[in-house]
C-alpha cells in the first residue's frame, strides 16, 4: 500500500468513498492535509486532517481497516513532530474504523457530537511519540 498527498483530480474517487458530492471533496483537498492510500494505482482510502491550536483533528477517514490503520500514521506523525494531541470522531456504527483507531493506540475519550442524527465516538491520542510512528 502506497500513501501519497491527494491532488484535485482525486476528488471524484474520494467523493465516492465518502458518499458526498465531488465539489465537497474538492474543497477538502484544498482546505486540509489529505493523504490517499493506493493499491495498484487504485485509491482504497483517504485521511483528511488539520492542525488547530492544541491538537491535530482527523476530519475524514475512509477505507478498509488496513487502509485506515496505515492512513492514521500520517496525522500521528505530524502531531508527534509538533508535540500535539490527535483527535478523531468516528460514527458509532463504524466498527472497522474504531478498530483501526485502537490499533494505532487511540483511546476512547467519550461520546462525540451527533452528526445528521448519528452518534459518534471521540478517540484521542495524547502526545504521540515520534519513535512509535513506524512506517507500515
């Protein structure tokens, strides 16, 4: 699995994975740090994140569990280099994504806000150690 920066032309595939209009993903690619996971030049997942005052917030995470596990390395690596916490909200029914978060040492930090009527779970990784963010 190869991970690279997203480019504008990836917007259609990212929109398919996220189940949103292409225009929305075009904005995400421009407004956030976005990485895509590829297998044989096919995008199999992506992560979007941004840094705020005290934490790196994962705003988008889509793909298989394996892709999500690998993609979470990206915001964790950034947070480790800046001595920041990483936060992630996961819809309550996305077991694969929650498993990927736990595999990357995220801990459940309580309930998150509701989005479009759906419950979310808040995950947090405090001060990741740059030595623990091994490339997969």
